């Protein structure tokens, strides 16, 4: 399971098992070229592809605020990727953050040149952008 998939799933209120099951689920097979013509001519029956289920918007801020209210530790998840990862119960070590940053497109050379503080700031913003791109409702102040 990718680090981002796990993080997204936990923020969206899913268990690790549900996230793993979603990643393992096979994608619908594309209709073979010419299959529609064959079906029209009566040569073979072709089942219609299932209609995709619309993505239900998830209120990221509400979910994270609820999680934060259930913890004794005061975590600044709005600004800190370390605290965000801690809040959902993920490993927030440098290695885990680096792996997540690389997965989301941050380069190893940027890590080497700019260091971990710059990577952490980029990573928090990128996670919020990716959450929004994957069905999350994220407040504008967390996206810039």
C-alpha cells in the first residue's frame, strides 16, 4: 500500500484493511476494440461496464479536528506534516516523510539541496492538494 493511500484512507475515516482492499480490487477491464460491433451483429453478448460510483466528498478539516479532539497530545496538524501523520497514527519519522515526499513527486536532489524543513513544508501542502484532488474538501487556507 502506498504511503499516500494509507494517509488518505486514515484521514477519510477508513481502516488500513479497507484501504488495502480498495488498492487490491481489480479495475474494470476495458471493452475490447470491436466488441461493440460484434455485439450489434449478434456475434457475442457483451456486458455493459458498470457505472462508476460518484466520489463522496470528505470533510478533511472536520475529520482531523475530530481526531485531534480525541487525543491528549496537542498536535498542530494544520501546519506540521509530522503532527498530521502522528494524528492519524502513522510513522512520522524522517524516513517515512521522505518516502511519502518521493512518492508524491519531490525529488531526491531537492531533499539533498534544500533539507528536511523545506521538504516538510512542501509535503504538507502537497498532501492537502492531493487530498482535495481525491475527494477531500480542504479549506483554502490549507491549500496555499
